[in-house]
C-alpha cells in the first residue's frame, strides 16, 4: 500500500518542476480567452471609432457602386475599380486589424506569462508514434477540447442566429431602405450581434481559464518519491556532502599548517595537545593560528621545529587553549595573563640566545583558571 501511494501523483508540482516545464515551453494557455480578447478588442474598436469608421465604409460602398460611362464602356476598368475599393477598405480597417493582432499576441501572457523557448522547436520523434497519436486523440483533454469547440460554436452561432432571426423583418427590408438608413441599420446590427457573441464567449472563458490552470498543475503533479528525489538532489546526497566536508577540512588543515611558521610559540601538553599562537603589534590579544591533538599535535610540533618556532611545554595552558580558543580567533580574556607570561618568556629567550647572559625561566604555575582546564576541573 505504501509503495502504491508513492507511485501516485498526489503532490503539487514543486517550483523546480514548474520551472523545468516552463523551460520546455509548457505553460497554461486558454484559446477561449484569446478568442474573447480578440473579439472584444474588435468590438471596442468598432464602438470607439464608430462614426469615422461608418462614414469611411459608407463612402467606399457608395464609390463601389458608382460607375462612370467610361468604366461601363471599358470592361477592363471594373477590376481596377474593385481593387481600388478593396485597398481603401483595408486601410480603413487596418487599425482594427492591428489592435486585434496585438490582443492575440498579448492575451496569452495573462495566465502563462511571457515565454520564449527553443525547446518546442526541437524535433520530438515520440510524437510520430501512431499509438501515442491515437492515445492523444482519445484522451480526456482531447474530449474536453472537442466539447468546448462544440459548445463555443453552438453558443456563438446560436446567439448570432437568434439575433438575426429577431431582426429578420428589418433585415429583409434592407433592400427597400434608402442607402443611408440601410447602412446605418446594418452597422448597428453588426455591432449588436458582435456584442451578443462576445457575451456568450465570456461565459465560456469564465469556465475555461480556471480549468486550464487546474489541468496544467494536475499534469505536473509529482509522486512522493519524485519529491524526495528532488529534495535529495537540491540538498545533495550524503556521500557528496561528506566528500565536500572532507575537502573543506583538508583545505582548512592546509591553511592552518601554512600559518604555523608565522606563530610566535607553540604550547604543548606535551604530546596530547599543541596550540600555536601569534601576536603582532596592533592586535588586541594573541590569536590561535593552529591547534590539534595526538597525531595532528605531533605534526604541528614537527613543522614548528622545521621553522625554528619556539615550543613550550605548558600542559594546563595548552589544554585550556585547545578546549576554549577557536582557530583564527583571539584567545579568551581569562588567559591573557598566562599568554603574556609565555610571550615575555619567548622574547627573553630570543634575547638570551643573541646576547647571552642569564637564561630565562618560565613560571611553572601559569595563571590558568581551573574551570578552563578540563583535568583541573575534573
């Protein structure tokens, strides 16, 4: 049962899945919304530029049915007369054509956003499989699209037919009307029929847009196993994360070892712990540049010997530094006095090695608080 649950697509698509689908050109789209936007744009353009548009069309119609004796006498003039009228009609309707074209291009952005992808242009031989094609023909989505087409055609056609039927008497009487009255009535009827058709499509849009969004996200649903796999890929597998941590530790250890030659002194336990500290003018307090225990402590001591860095055996101070001082940071304030005595001893030792005199001695009981020394606290 648990395995069956993991294979069912019950989880909503993750942001990563949505981004991958978008990169492949898969975004929600509603053809009905585009159709509605185009028709509404044409309707608004007709209402907004109604008087000027009506006057221009009227002038073209009058010119089309007006013939001179020369035109009637020369049959070759008739096609030219017709072409001229068509050109004038296209120029008059050009603003509406441009507005509807712009609406057709911009409307899809409303629910799917702007998308420019070359993935949809790449060949997909899977679509050439006849069995897959038959499956798409009889899929739920294809059936829904077919029902929408039938509903849209029936609704729009029904509204237009009902409008024309309601005005049938006036429509039939157009042949008897004067040209001005007939054209004006025809213009009003066209606008009214278009308005009713757009209203019918609006009802379809209110259903289709939510459905397209739901169907899009439904198609991208994920199984529980896919969600777990994606999280693992985003966070990284334990093996890769472990390897990264190992490389980070090795890099940090190399940086630490390279800082030992710059240290002023290495304090030891003598074999369990080794801590290298450095102090320069301008520092508020000495800082730890390297520390380690057991084999790493031995390695720190060996490098210190190679670069002639002073090594001092101070077990309580070394233990306190190892457990309470962080690498690359200043030592705790409670150890300032002990560090000052050690650094002063190193300075005197170097002076003795250069000039001779009385050999300095380091205080065996450095002021190390008992709470900072694990062995003293125990």
